[in-house]
C-alpha cells in the first residue's frame, strides 16, 4: 500500500494484530528484508514495515537527506495510520533512525531494538561515502552488489546460500541511486552517543560477532549509553544477522517484546 506523508509517497505493509511493531530496513534493501520476521511477529503483533525514503517503492528525491526529515517520514506514516505508539526495530540505518526517533518522540515509542548499527560516524568516513556514492552514480548500484554481500554475510553463509545472495543482491542493485546517496549524506552526520542517555524506552541492542561494518564495539557503546539497555552479540553472523541467524534473532526479539 502507499500513502502520502511528509511530502513523499511512502510504500508500506501491515499484517497481524495486537500491539504495533514498526520495522525499518537497512540501506540498499526494502521492506521485503523482513518477510520471515513479519510472519512470526504477526502472530502476536500488528506489524508495520515500510520502504524508507529513497528505497523500494517509496519516493526517492534527489539531494541530501537528514535525520529530522527521515524521522518526520516515520511519524507522518504513523499519523496517517493513526498509530499512537509503537515498538520500533531498526537495522543498520534503521537503527540510526530508531535512535533519533526515540530521542525526538519518546511519547510515541514503547520498546526499541537497534540491530547492526552505530551511534557515531567519524568525519573521516565522509571520504568513503563520497567514493561509494560516486561509484553508484557512475556505474549504478550493481557495482556495489559483490562488495556489499561480502560485508553483510560471513563467507561460509554466502557459500552455502546462493539463493539468498541472489535475492539480497537484487535488492541492492534495485536501490535508487538518489536514495543511496541521500541516506549516505545523512549517515555521515550521525553523532548521537553523548545524547543516548536521554532514551528511556527499554532497549535491546543486537550485533553479529563478525560484523565488520558496524562492529560489536559500536553496539557496546550504544548499550552502555542507554540506561538499562540489553546487549546481545550473535555468534557466526555478520551485518545481516536477521537473515544469517534468523532463528536466534527472532527468538531474542520476541522475548524482548514480550
């Protein structure tokens, strides 16, 4: 389904019944990343998942995005759907958004799960993002597929699951360049660690033990900064632990939300 909020068309899906859980995917994917999780959560919760700005079937305007704007996308969607409060699960860039949402709208948030994410991107990372964006603009997102899959999954998992690599690789390749670039600009501004102490919502932080992109140290910093936060480091998993260790991830998340 689609609706208009915060000046863009937002594609979303809802399923299940019960308290609301909102899911926000990683960079260069879309709401289908959550297919398996949504099926499980839908047994006890109303599941709202959406394509973030610049991804999937949601509008992909040109230009730099920023986190207040991206939070307004989310809140605008919640308002249209008349959802007053929600649990929030964010993966990677979705986890960055979740931190901003928790700080800006604590009255709209029940529980927060931050997965494979970070609370600070150092200034020197700007050059890396500029390079990635330049490659995407010159060659298309297909040029990022192989390197992205190598960062997102452990080598044994990639070798054993070519069908998953094909599916996720197709999501990366289909990502609008404008969305990749817009989010890249927002990610480069991320600097929240010192502010996270203001988050009052019960928080679960999860990360793959072999995640090189957002390593366990980044999740430790988030968990240490948020009062009472629980940290889970998942073995034999890299960045996309929601897929690579789906059974463990779903079990831990369901336990936390319950």
